[in-house]
C-alpha cells in the first residue's frame, strides 16, 4: 500500500501569531504526534498571500490502516471534540499518495 500524507490547513479563532495560537500549536503537536502510526509530524505557518489559512499540520502514515487507526484513536477523537471543533475557525483537509504515473 502507498504512504499517505495527511495535511490540514486552518485558521484559529484566536488569530495568527497570538499567544493562544502558539499554545494551540504546541499542545496539538504534543498530542497528535504521540499517536501510534503518526510519522513526520510538522506544524507549518502559512506565508503565501494566495492562501486564506494561517497554519497547517502535515503528517505521514505508512498505509491506509495506519491512517484509519489514527482517525479512530481515542486521543485523536478527544482532541477533535475538545480542541479542534472549539478553536479552529475554518479548515481544509487533504490526503495524498504518491502519484505513480509518468
């Protein structure tokens, strides 16, 4: 199976470059990167004027089973309910696999 790169780009109710945003980003990384199966977790700050979002999380999974386990993991589910849904004002999610065509 193919590796999956999961990315979510988002903005926070707290705004960009605020103390609250820094706390959210730090605590999110600590919680999500520790979930079994998560590889190469990155917190990214948007710098392009062409994008309406402020931040991104990027992570990799070995395969679909690892990604599914992450989505169903109790820590992830609790994080979404208690942090994400309350603090993220808008987002877009994308899941990618390497293209095999030439």
